[in-house]
């Protein structure tokens, strides 16, 4: 991480020259946002994804300028075209006297290319709204379930389990047929179905973060209960705080720990035992490691976009294994807690999988 | 382990009850009645009154639900409104087909996806890796129905009259009739007993049935019919499994014990397969279980494209016909299947990684 190091303190301050002022500017400019963006653009897959997204946005915004025809106007009687005509591109040898249709004509005598260009509007609209609805609702529910635990957790997660175990199709058909067909209702159907996956991911991260010291500290300082699930320990904040080294000396992974977000690869392997507990790992640590690191954003790996804020751009070298100092006490976890963590990890995986599926 | 299994099964009960309630409510919330769906224009109020009384649909909703819950507890799924046959019988006929399809597609996904993922991880950033991952991305983004249609086009039309021709729809060619194994072995089963139902259920797995009865003709035919839908259905899981394997393997391969194993002189192959792969298996198993669960209910597009009467398609048809008992029965079976597959996945954790203690 390339945060400019602070100037070494000197007893007499040198006069402020231009270079010093500029370096202050540099230092300030390295905000989390900027670092995030820099990492984002270092990832090829993310850049490709962004370009694709930009293309979609462009064609949605400028659809009237790009599309040669009205997407809904049947061209029958207007042009000499037939039903489901193939593409006619002048550059590729289509006779110049025929109207040009890059992608041909559909079953209702409409220009397919124009329809696709206009269609990106609907796709983007649906995608953006459904995902944001699902993310907001799912994250809230997951955070509440994870933070308060107990009956709230049980009720929320069981209800979401029902949604998850329910065949997607029936739910979608039922929602649309109860509320009536239409774009909004279809969107609602998609959104409701994808809530559980987000909730599970969030719950898993919240579960693992809520035991961390800075939450305890915040509570001890008199922070409000409700502020916790919503603020300081939302996943990014936690990771960011973690990376800045605010957390975790006691947990056996000394200070800087691993800024790397754990991926679902973690799984049950670190349930009872530590992530690092391969055949060659030191014992002792094994109990300390699981669940202590925030595991948000598991799809980070896939979606460069999401990952940028949380993990180094290149796949990190195998992180240095936290060393246990001699005499340092490793906190043991109760069975229930470990079971909870294991469930949380599983949940988070499941969430990711559902997002993919 | 037993204790854990029992606890998990108990924990699944509320979920299944929830599914029961939601299914019951949703099925009835869909506008339109079974009567109008069945009789169309002839559904006069008089006809519908008789029809509803006959099917018990005139009772208050709460009573209907009580009857439904009672029957479910007894293992009675009720009678289909449209087919006038027990839902259980329909399940016995259609579930094996979906399970067969699901198993076939998951087998394809595993047997191709895992090696691809391992190779990608071992040759990270090589052309092989890049090609695999691009292929996986394409696979994830491919609409199943389109892929299905393309497969039909290529294998049933373009390759017609070549050895690669594949049948485009159905489970068996016309004229093929598999003989159930219990008839071959001459078992005397009393109609209506649980054993008879179970035997019939098993015999509807055509591939399995033809293997144990040594009916190779049917076997070949059933496999040929299964290949295209299974490939279509396997594409997305295959891509996901490949990516998952790659990332899990990368994570494990970067760890110290792998280096140690190499340093002490073990063969690369042995390190990869024994030390690394086994530890990378857990997330892969999770995803495989999940995909199988999804296939149970989500194969409707594939089933429709390939003209198979499986669970997804039956469910869809039942919804359009407002056939409440079928909707309820099938949804409950799907939910239970989902819970069971999840449980199996969790149990397999303990087998794959002995350090995990479930209790």
C-alpha cells in the first residue's frame, strides 16, 4: 500500500516551501477512494468490465442517436422488408437499394438493432433497481440478524431460508400474478428472490466482525447499540479499519494482520481449526484464527469492481502467517461460538453461490 | 455425526412448515380458479359449485389448510385436480427424470470443471488459464434455452444421419419400453404398498433400471436422449465449478504446507492431488450441492426445450392450471430435497476434512 510516509518529526520546522506543500497535497490525496480507484484500474478484468458497462450506459443514454429506426414502429408499408429478414449490411455486399438493417428484421417487421439499443435501457434499469433493492434490504436484514443474534436472527434467517428453499419459478409467477404483470412487478420478483443471498453474506461478515475489539471499544465508549450494525462495522469499514491497523493485536495476528479478504475458499476448513492450519501449521494458532478476519465481499474475486476497495490488486503473496508471541494467550472459543462461525461461513458461501446462480 | 444429522433434520422442520404455508398461500393467491382454468368458457357458477364441492375447494381456507397439513403428515399428497390422479403417483413418474437429468449434468460439470479449474490454477496466467476463464465467463452468461436450441440444431439437424446424431426430445425413442426391474426379477409386489411405490420410483430411473436388468438397448437409447439436455444444463454449473476450483486451488497452493511438501521431495502430482486438492475440495463440494439443489427446481427451461416431463415443467403446468395439490406436493418435495442436499454437503465436510467435528 503506497501511503506516503509522514515526514519525520524535526525539532525546528523548516520553512514551508513549495515541495513540502505539494507533498502534503499528495498525502491527503491518498484517500481510500483514490486508492480504491487506483487498484480498480490496475485489474484487467475490472477495466474490461467497466468498458463493457460504459458501452451499455452509452447506448442506453444515446439510444435515439444510435438507433437508426424507431424500436416500436413496424416497418411494414414503410420499407420493402419482409418478416424475419436476415441482416442487410451495405458494407458487406447488401445491394445499396435495399434499406440497411444490421441485425435484420423481427417477426413484427421491426428493426432488431434499434430494439436492442433501446433494450439496454430496460436492462440497465431493471438490473440497477433490482440489485440495489435487494442489496439494501438484504444487507439490512443480514446486519440485523447477525448483530442482534438470538430470536431476531432465528426469525429472519428462517424466513429467508424459506425463500431460498422455494422454487424460484413459483415465487416469480406468484408475485407477478398477484401484483399483475409489468416491468415493476417483475423487478420486484427478481429482487425478493435475491434478497436471501445478500442477507446471508452480510450476516456472515457481521457475525465475524462483531466480536472484534473495536466494536467492543465503541460499546464501552457508550456508542449506541443501533449504530453498530449500521455503521462502524459494515463490511468495508471493518476491512478498512482493519487495514489501518486499528484492530486485532490481541487476536494473534499481529497488527496489520492480513488485509486480504477471505474468500469463500475458507469454508468449514477453518471452522474448528484455523485457516492456516494446514498439515504444517503451528498449533495454538488454530483456535485463534477463524472468524477473526472480516470476510466481506466474497465475490470480490470475481467482480474486480467490488474487490478493489478491499484487497490488493494483485493476488497477494501468501500472507505471512501471524506469529504467536511466546507467552501470549490465545483466546479459546466456546463451542457455540465456533458453531455459529461455521454456519456463518457456510452462509456466506451460499450467498455467493446464489448470486452466481 | 448422528446427533448432528438429527439436529439438522429437526432444524429443517420449521423451514419445511414455512414452505408449506407459503406454498399454500401463494397457490391460492394466484388469480383465477381451478374451475375456470379447467372448464374455460363452460365454467358456469353451477358447474363450478359442484366442482368445488367435489374437490373440497368450497371450504374455508383455514379448513383447507388443516386438511392439507394433516394429509401431508400422513404422507398423502392429495389428488391432482386436473389429472384426477394421486400427486404421489405423478411424482413417482416425474421426479426420477429430473433427478437423472440433475445427476447427469452435475457429473458432467464435475468431471470437466474440476480438472479445468486445477489446470488453470497450476498454470496461472498462462494461455490455458486465460482461455479457460474466458470460456467459464461465457458459460456463465449463456442462456440455457438458447444453448439448448443450438445443441438441438447442431446435433439433431446438422449432424443428422451421422453417428453423432442425438435425439432432440423425450426420454426414450418411440417403441422403447423399459421393463421395470421388479418384473424382470419376478418380484411379487402388492399394489399400493410403500414397497411397490418405491420399486416403481426406482424403476423410473431408466438408466439405472436398464443397467440392473441388463437391457443395453434401452440403456444406450436413454443415455443418448439424456446427453443434450444434460450438457445444456451442465454449462453454467461447469463454469462455476471451474472458477471455484481455480480460486480454491490458488488459495491452497499458496500456503506454506504445500511448499513444505514440495521441499521434502514429494512429487508435484502427489502434492497437488493429495495435499492441495483435498483441502480445496470443501468449497467445491458446497457449490456442487447447491447446483444440484437448484437443478431440482430450476431445470424448467431445459425440460421445456427438450420436451421432458420433469419436475420443473410439471410445476409450471400446474401453476397455469391452478392445480393446487400438484403445486403444493412438488414444492414441498423440492424444498425437502434442497434441505437434504444441504445436509449431505455439510456431512461430507466431516468426511473430507477429518479436522471438522460436526457435533
